[in-house]
């Protein structure tokens, strides 16, 4: 009888101990392994990464103006690498020195070629010099100085969307040359008052949609011509 009592007490204690943990497991349920938890987190991250970007609203002028400002900032800093990142990777960017876009004759630079523009000493043919008829030849920096950054277009008093502020002797055909694109025009009605407007100039930046973003496809310089 004396031996039976301790055995009973031990059995009761073990029964209570097992009952406590079995009851807790029933309430909490089985815990997932660390491997399963990591897999779940990884799957969630992959899902977020493959989420498609918001579709580009091609009617949003603010988005287009912002991209135009980024191009002007790169031009002002003479940062060819930054400019190249804004260029259409498939089409490159076409440079037009005098308003009329020539799809066959205007020079097209790829993003890669433009990125090296600051150190590229090659002389390219960009078109024909107005009033002379001779070939317009220059390195990339030389062309930019005369036909792209001839004025501080970031401070232009007139900025238009898909409109031409002033027309000279040369035909304005940006809309026809780039039917899939839109352009921002930065216009100076004159650079010096003494010239009475005979030194007006404009810079048009033409963009086309690419992977839900605007990419630069054309840079059109316009000015008063004889």
C-alpha cells in the first residue's frame, strides 16, 4: 500500500504535464517550419517584383514635361551618360538642325554612341547647312553647342506641348515625322532685343512610349533662317 501511493502520485503528475502541452498544441495548431516560412516570403517578394508597372498615360502633360526637364538638365550639365539613359533603346535619337525632319538624312545616334559623346572625336554628317547647301559636319560636342545648347532652353519663356510657337521658312513636320510620339517645344521669341526677333529659336524634344515610360527619339532645333 505504501509503494502504491507514490506510483499513483507520479502517474497523476505525468498525466497533468502531458495534458497541459497537448492542450496548448491543440489551441495553437502546428507551427510552419522555417523553410516553409522562407518560401512564403520569397513567393510574396517574387509576386511583387513581377507586378506590371502602371500603364503610361500618354495624355498626361505633366509626365511629359517632367521627362523633358530631365533631358534639359542632362544637356545643361553636358552629361551624355545621363542623357543616353533617356533615349529610346531601340530607335535611338534623331537630330534635326533646321525644323524639317528628314527621316533619311538626319543623323540618328544610339544610346550607346551618345553615352560616349563627350570623348567621341569622330566627325559626323548631320545634314546640310542652311543658306549654304554644304554638308553640316561636326563632332557631337560641336553640334550640341551650336544646335542643341545654343540657348538656355530650361529658361525659355514659352513652353508648348505638341504645338509650334513660331514658323520660319523651313517646314515644321514633327507631328508627321513622329506619328507615335509627342513633343515639348521650348521657345525664345528672341535672344537679344536689338535683333528684333530675327534671332528667335526653339528646341523640340520628341518622345515616344517605351515600356510604360517616355523615351527620347528626336531633338529638333529651329531658328530664324534666310
